[in-house]
C-alpha cells in the first residue's frame, strides 16, 4: 500500500495526520474539498497526500521528511494540532500512529 | 466424481474427509454442479501474493494486478518474500482458499509487511471494492491475552463504507479470523475487527470438531470451519512458500489463519450462485445453515428463535452444500434497522465475585416504532469502566429472552490499569429473537483484590436487526430446509437479481511530480516542433507561390484524388516537379520510369498513407524520387 499514508509509504517520511473535512460551501464537490485540503495542509506546514481511499472528505496530510530535533518535532506537532483544531472545516483529525497488527 | 491432478488432494481432509466422514466442509457436491466460485473475486489482505506458485497462478487476477502494480510499485517489486525472513503465513492461506473454491479469482493486498496505520487499513478495506467481492483478513491485534484494540476511526469508516457502497451496493464481505490467543485465554470480543457487525468472524475447529488450543471463544463469532489441532491431528495441506522440502507443499499448516480463507472460499461459492446477496444476506445464511454438532465441551444453547450458538463454535460448522443451496433461493433480508439507547450514566461500584453489579435497560415498543426493528441480529454494548486491572472484569449480557452472552471474559494476563474507555462488546447469540424487552448487563470483578475497585461509569446499548417478525424467520428456516436436497441447484433455476448500483471508484494512481515534469517537457517540445513544422510548411508554400520558374512555365501539381478531396482527407503536398536544368535533359531522355524503379524499398516499407501521398510523385521524373530518398535536389 505504498502511497496510502503509511509513515514511510508515501515517501515523505515524516508524521502524518488524517483529516476529515466538510465543505464550507454546503454539499461540496470533490474538487472543492481537494482545494480546501491543499490550502489547509499548506497552512499547517504539511503536504496534502490525497484522499484516504474511498472515504470522501478524508485526507492525509504529511510532514515532509528532514532531520529535525525532537523539540522541533514537538513544536511542529503543536502547530499542526493548533491549525487543524482551529479550522472551521475540520470535522475530525488525528495524527497517524503505527498499529500493532499480527498475522494469525 | 470430481477428479484432480493435485497429488496432495487425498490428504486434504478438510475438503473430502474419508477417515471421519462428515468432518469436512462438504464441498464436493457443489463442485459436481459446477459451482466453483467462478466470477467471484477474493482478496487476501495480508502480506502479499506469491502469484507464481503453481497452485495460485491460474486463479491470480493478472489484469487487476497490473493495475495494482502501478500503484504499489515499491511493494510489488519486492513482493517475493526474502528467504530467511519470517515466513509470511498468508502465503499458505491462499491455497487453502483456492482449493476450496478453485474457480475464483484471487488477489492480494499487502498491508502486513511494514508499518501499518489507520489510514492504510482504511485504504485496504475499500481497495477496488467494485471488483473485490470478499476481503479475507487473517490478522488482527495481538492475541496475547491483554490487548484490547480494533479498527480505529478510519478503519471503522472504511468497513462501514465497504458494506454500503462496495460490490455495487450489495456490500463488501469482510471475513476475519477470530484469533489465535486461546492459550492466553484471549477472547475475540477484545478484537474490534472480530466483534464488528460488518465482519464475518470465523473460528477454527480441529478434525474432531473440537476447539483447538489456540482458538478463541467469543459471543460475536458467527461460525467455525476446519483447521489443524494438536500434534495427533491432521493439519491443513497447503503451499510451502520457502520450498524447503522441495515439494512446494506442507501438511502442517494450522491456526485460524487457515480457517478464515476457507470460509471466504465458501462465501465465494454462494456469490457465484447468487451474486446479489448483500453483506447481511451472507451473515444470515451462515446463521441459518451452520450446523450444530455433538461436542459436550461446546455448551450449545438454543435461543428463542431456534438457533444454537456456542461461544466456542458460533452457530456451528460451515457447510458448503448448505450455504450454496440456501444462497440459491435466498431473497434479500429487509433493510438494517437499529436502535441506540441513551448513554446510561451509572457510576456504580463493581462488586467482587460472587456478587455482581446488574444494570438494566428496557426497550419498549415505542422505542422501536421509528426504526421498525422487531427481531435482533447483532447486539452491541459500549462500556466505560475504570479498573486498576482490566483483566479481572467479567461482563455478561442478557437479552430479553434470557439468552446469556459472555461478552467480556476475565483475562489473567491483562493487567491494564485503564479499564475500558468506550469499548464496544457484541453478541450474535440473540439472532432472530424479539428486540423488545429488558436487557441486563451484569458485571463482576473476579480479581484477587479484597475491596471494590472497579466502577461502571456508563454504558450504551445498540440493537441491530430488521422488521422481520419471528414468524418470518421461522418461514425462512423452513424454506431453506426444503432446499437442502439440492433441487434448486441447477442452472435452470435462477431468481431475479437487482442490477446493483454504479458506484465510481477512486483510482489511487496519482501522477508523481517527476512524471508531471517529464510530461510538461514533452508537451513543450511537441508544441515547439509543431510551430516549427507549420512555419516551414508555410514558408515553403510561399516560396512555391513566388517561385519564378513556376510562374514562367508549366508547373505540374501532383494529381489529387477526387475522392480524397470530397472526404476532406487530402494531404498537404508540394508539387514535385521543377523546371528543366542541365541534368534534367539527360534524365528525360531515359523515358518514363517503371514502377519498380519508382517504388524503392523505402517506399514499399511504408504504409498506404505514404504510398497515396507519393502517387503524385509517380508522375514526376525520377530525380524527384531521389528527393524522396533524401537526396537534395531542387524542387518547385
């Protein structure tokens, strides 16, 4: 599932956030939402990696890779969280964490 | 009467058990009637597909995989497991699937070979959901007897979206393995994939029909099918991916990971005979046809609707013959109706065993009027409990009929101090029973603490079912039993199917910046070249018009086809003739050229277009043909 939002899958390497957007113009067209997502990702200092599968209005924002200190990362996280939490179109957002899944 | 060239077929007891008759999936009868999963696609969501293995190759969907290859290039390129790395167990699961249903198409989505996030799960669950009919997932949260986890927000949304929009609106079928945590007293109700209403949860039994040591119990398990047991019992014959024995096969595969794809294969058989079965139809047919059998350890209980359920075996053994015969005559169940109680704030202490805390909620006729819910399918309870040692808690749910479900079992290894925070347990044991009445949640603390430490903060009841009445359910049970002789299992009997919805699918392939740059460069070059060519043509025509030699003497334009003119397909051409020059005198004296002279090899190699364009040239003296061969000669 390269390119689908894993922390290393998209090639950008940094932390990522799943964001559920609702169109500010009522029933939003996909394109409008996409533009909205692009703008929001830029505002948060992230890159919009695109829609999450078939889930309309859900986008993955990723932090471009780069060597950063832990403190820097924490500051970035706080900034991102603040931007996403304060935006009126964001219905829900969550930083993507690694899940423990085992074969049976 | 069906014969296979697979030398391992006689050892595949789960398909055709000659040693203990009846202890198999009863599939040969449907194979004989040409029901082999044809036209159905099962995708194994796991760690990839070793599609070159002989067992899989004929069933592997190459077309779709080519499409996937673009999207998952990085992973696909690396898809063959590295020898020496832990064996990817799913490689063994696929042949189990293919062997039970050898007409189907199989595919793989690789999620387990690296880091996995909620968003990746969400993508996987809906990947090509108009093509993939069944998703077989033999994985989940750790079966260590202390994990409580399941799909997160996006995974849940994807499962829900899959059953609503997948498979042209009939709903994707998600088959999940109940878990291998039996030796840790794990329970599949602590696995959110297994207790989701959107999944078909499948457990394993050994050849004798007993729950193997690794298998987990739970109230949300729908059914069981065969896998390996202890060392004395036979396991599942399947592909040995690392070829260490040189045969490419193993007889030693076991675990619920082998059972779930067998179930996926049986569901594929159902979908072949009736493609418009919805995700709920599939669950219903399993409930209606799974067979209870003699196993005194299983503690079977028959509910008010007449369905027998055991925490160990669900509604019983999956039986391919019964499933397919039922599917053949199945008409869709009514819409899914649900009821959600208010969040019930309790803040009550949980007493030590043998005492218990009992909380009630009555669902009245008025409560159900809005949805029309009459009989139950899944019943879910979402609880928030604080407790310093979560594994000491035991939760039981009683439906109005009195049917008890052990939804939360004590787990000695689970010492998590955070209790449960909005964790949803579920049960299928009240399937078909009336929804109206009083539900009882009974919680007790079986830990060693000498004082009360747990508090039930709140709980919420969610009922899922339909407008079917108990009578409707009995009628359907009778109808199905009448079909079990196989009298409808022929091509002439076909119930009409609704067409399904046309749901567009997002193509996950996006153009990379580098590809985009290349395209822009190629585009610019093309535009530049077009302008240059047009200018050249324009200027050369101007030269023709103003050429003195043409004006002073006859200038023969090539003959143009009248038909081409009419059709507007006439091609731009330049008269290939010139005024006489000193060399020309000699050339003309040679007489008209022959066809073989004119049709030089270069021209012959070209298509009709070139020949028609050069017809005009045939009227011209040979030196103009030299021009066609690249010689620089003066022309008009």
